C-alpha cells in the first residue's frame, strides 16, 4: 500500500520484511562446562553459550544454548619446545590442539548443525573497565529504567546469569592448578570455564520478520550522549604493528534502543574508527600501549534493505548526508581479555600491559638463594660439606623447579647447587627486567563496550598530536 504525502512523493507504508540471518564469521562465545582430557582426536567437548546472538533486533540463539563439538587435532610437541620444557623441569609439555563445534541445541530443543573455526581456548577471561564509578552509576540507572526497558533488561539479565554460572574457577582452584603445574609430569585437560570463540563458517537463517516504518523511524539516528553499545572487534589490533591512523572496525553484537524503546542501531551495525596512539613494547621490559577512537557508524546490510522498503528516496538521501557529516566520538569503556595478557584500561580508555610487582620479590629471592648456595654451612664449621639441605633444595628449585630441587638435594654438591641457583637467578633477571616487554594485543572478536559522547581529555590530546 502507498500514500501520497505533501511533497507528492509516494511513501510506502507496507511493513519492511527483514531476513533474520546470522552472517558467516559471527562468533559464538562458548564456555566449556565439562572437563576434557587432551589425549587424542575425537574427544567430545561440551559447553554453553555465554552470550546471546542477535539477528537485526531479535535474539535467535539465546545465552545458555548448548554447544557440542570434538577435539579435531592434537599436535605433537616440537623438538625445540620439548627441549626447552625439559630444561625448565617440565617432562610433559602441553600439546597444541584444535576444537570444532558442530551443533548448537536451543533451549526449546531445536538443534542447529554448524561448521566453525575455533580460536585457542582461554582459561580465564576478565572484564576490564576504564571507569568503575561510571559503570556503577549506569547500573543504578539501568535498574531504575527496567520497567520501561523490560525486554532489554531481561535479555541482559539472562546473559549476566549465564556468565555467572560459567565463569572461571575461583582462587582456591587456581591455587590448586598452580601447585599441580609445578609437577614435572601432569596430564593436559580443558578445564570447565575455558572459553572458546567459534566463528561460523556459513550463515544461519532463522526465517524473517517484519517491521513498520514507525518501528524503524529512529534507525540510523545518532546515539544519545552516554549511550553504550556492546560490540566486537572485526580484526586483531596490536601495539606491535598498529600505527597512528590505522583503521579499526567493530560490529555491534546487540541492538541499541533509545530511552523510549525505539530501535536506533540494529545488531551487526559497524563502528569505524582509528588507532590514535600506539607504542610497541621495547627492550628493558618496557610494555606496549594502545588507544582507539571510534568516529563513524555504518549501517548493516539488513538495516539498509529494511529502510529502503519504508522510507522514500529523498528521506534516505537526507539521512545518508546526515550520517556522512555526523561527528561521533566512541570511547572504549570495557573489554574482555585473557587474564594472562596483563592488560589494564586507564580512565581515558587507553590499554596498556602491566607487570606484577611480585617480579621484584621473585628476583630478589632468586638472588638470595644463589648467594646462600655460594656460602655453604661447611665454611662455618658444619659437618655437611654440601651445605644446608634446605638451601640446596631451594637452589635447585630456583632453576629447575621440583626436578632441580630433587637433584640438588640428592647430589649434596655445592658446585651443583651454585650452578642451578645461578641459572635461576639469571633467568629471573632476564625475564623480569632485561627482556622485551609485552605488547597490547586485542584479538579478533574481542568483546568490548563503546560509549558515545565527548572525547576523553587524553583522547583529544592524542588525536591532535
């Protein structure tokens, strides 16, 4: 049906038909919920989705859906890696392995056959926030508006509950795993809570829906100040390779609504920005830094096709011109990363790698042990020419952990204790103070929150340099 407006243009009032399709490359975030021994290909891997997947403005794969797959390959350990592991007292170095997920079971029992490319698992994922106080305020505001945004709030609660039930193990479990890691022989497992990102190799179709012109009237508008969107990085960004001006793109993983519950940005909307500061890691353990800024919004293909069905040509052209001239500032508010990456966000949204202060303590202890091993108790008239057994044990453990400790204790030899402790002290000094620092690496599909509003002061300064 069409009607004629005051400008004599034919305006289509027929609802737009929108295909609910997840494009190829869409990531499924899966947390393993059962322990799996890494021994041979074919072992079953079982997990749940910790994040809902959207098509346009609808949830098509809810959080909590069950994902199953198999270990597809277990690689032999390379000779060089095995030799290095042996030199450090590890006689069962871990194998690299690949996992593939091939089925997703929805809460209603429907099963979806999928093919995926899966990134290496992450044992512990942490969420870094640039401004904790602002997040608390947003949390209070969201709770106050939950009646007006009921559907959105329910979805966020569903994601939150799913994440809480599948989060990484606690401190006692990590301590137990650390102690087991000191053993020269240990079995390799995929532990519960390990996160995998499975990119779809082919699109998934979930039928279609329809939306009226009124329901799509706010699509493409500028987000309100302080709006926050959930997104993922399209490609990896690293302080080692990025330079100022390097383009970065993020894709919305959830739709954005206005305070009146009007759809503003559907899922798969693209945010385009650039690197405004990048410092690679350098020698003497100087770490990398990285800062991103998002400046432009590009509509998804689904949004473009839907608006073409309900908006007249002149209106679409005016909207396109407004979009091209619109200046946006999207700042990084939070990211989810591997705990081992040691990344921190500053209050302006910049990312940098940090070092634990325990490196001073560990290196100091290694030097003290080496000094003690070089001055055995025999020099002070004791009867044991090999020195104090506890010193010998610590000297061996400093260089080669449990194996070194056992060898040094059994040998009762001062020279052996000195060699082992000196190796441990030298390795600690090099790794903690002389080696190259660590770069900031945000892998492809890194989950992040981006807020729109005025640029942070540090961001403005960096962009003007």
